[in-house]
């Protein structure tokens, strides 16, 4: 039954927390990993195994995967969800923060993937689900570091899909739109610290308000909706290669495909002007 074993990273809140619950409800034995172990206490009551997991610490990642493999032989489904959004002007955000953004959003995902592949390959099946974003297809001012990581996740995932297909391992991308989690508020606050004063302050105030608008708003997508897409990606016999999910996801991606860059630039920036009022 190892193929019904799932490991979810970044499971302390939001999409990761909801995905752990949804996979458990779908019949998986679930291991939920995050740095903030105390935030995952409610998962224990539902029979979900909680692990301390830091995707910037190699020994932590090795231990988490090893724990699942010791109990079940291998990880059947890996949900790479851990990540955060680093916003601010390229000029003002320290390079050390840019490195950390890639360490969490890209290299942590890559290392977790490396660790589970041998067991999946030997078994001849498995599924890797990478939580990207519509931000892996579009862009925003003051979001170069964050969007750079999500563009990287998209390209990495597409390459992996072909690379791992001969070994029976599927790779699926989840592309949420704005989701009602703490993510937007935290990203907006960090943006104001980085660029809230100085030459980019106007854009910073607009973008911070836009990011914060995803938290607790009616037009945001509940994490449970994204979790349902993750379950579909984990259980479908032939899953789609990517699942755009959430309010506006399909329409935004459609506009990006058909509009010239400068027209999309104008549409994007004009859409944020409501946050100046």
C-alpha cells in the first residue's frame, strides 16, 4: 500500500494543511511536514503523521523521507508545497534574501524530489506534485525573485515529467491563483520592509495592498479548493500535466497566452490601480 502513502511539505497552514486533510480523507496514509510543528497539532487528531521538516536543511529532508520509507518502503506521492513569496525591488532586496527564496521554493523542492525518486523508480510508479502558481506563467512588479522561482518550478517540472515517465513516475503541476491564506499578508509585509520607502514606494504600497487582498477576502480561493485539485492529481489514472485552480486562474492564463507582452503589462498594472483608492 505504499502507493497510498503521501508526504506533504509546508503543511502547517494553508494549502499544505488542507492537502494533508484531503489526502487523508481520500484514503492515503499521510505524513505532513513543516518547520512549525506546533501548527500541525490538529492534524494528529485526524490520524495524520506529523514530521519536523525544514526544506533548507538537508538532514531534515533526509530524515523525513527516511521516516516514511522505513514505515512503508517508499513515498507513493510527494506534494512539494513548501514555499513563500519574497517581494521587493531587485535594487533593494539583498542578494542573500534572493538566494533564500530560491533555496526554499526551488532547491528544497528539488532535493525532496531527489530523495523520493529512487524508491519510486524501483517500484515502477509514484507521483510528484509540485505546487507552483499562476505566478509561474505571469509576473508582477516587485516580484522578480518570487516569480523567478515559480518559473523555475514550471520548467523543472516539465523536464522531470519526460525524464521520469519511463520509470512510471508522474509529475504534475498545481497552479493556484490568489488563495485565502496568510501567504499574501506575510508577503506584503515583507515587501513594505524592503521597498516601502524610497524610489519604489508607490508600487510597493499598491502591490502590498494587492497581496494582502488575498487573505480573508470573498474573491480569494479557499485552500480546500486547491487541495481538491491536489487529490485529483494524486489519484487520477492519467492526470493532467498541470491544474490551474482558483478564481480567475484560467482567464488570467488565457490572457497571458493571447496578449502581446506590453498589452498584458498594461492590463496587469491597471488591474492593480483599484488598490490605490
